[in-house]
C-alpha cells in the first residue's frame, strides 16, 4: 500500500524468465479495471525504467487483454480492407462510366426499340 492505496504488481515473463516488473498505482487501477486479474496474456502501456544491470521496471498506465486487442486489430484491418475494396470498386465504376460516355450514341444499338418492333 502506498498512502493507504492499493498497489498492484505484475511480473511479465516471456517463457525464458522474467522480463519486467509492472506496478499499477491507484490512478491506473481505475482505468484497467478487472482484466489485470482475469487474463494471462497482457498488453501493457507504461513508463520504463532500468532497475539493475539487466532489469526493467514499468510503471503501468494502461492494460489490455492481448486476445481482445488482437480481435480488435483484426476487425480494424478487415474494415480497412473492405474500405479499400469499395474505393477500388468505385474507381472501376467511374472508369467504366467514362469509357461508356466516350462511346458515340450512333454506335449503341437500342434494344428496347428492337424488341418492340
């Protein structure tokens, strides 16, 4: 506790051993909510500081569940691809319209008049 407020410590590990220690003070805890206690794969934003020859400590500012973050990135990329495809479709439609506008009306056979005859 720091000044009567709770402090949360998290050790980050990449499978080969501890990489960094993250501390979330009271103000950050209000932003991160429960995910710090409910997930094993974290995405952390914070300020880094060297602690010893090989150590790094992080004062955490924000935390996300990595699976949720990956899902959101995938959705955003899908939306961006859809927008790019729509822009490409619009460009192709405009090119076709310009090409058709360049065709002389004398070269266009009117099917409606041919069907009614």
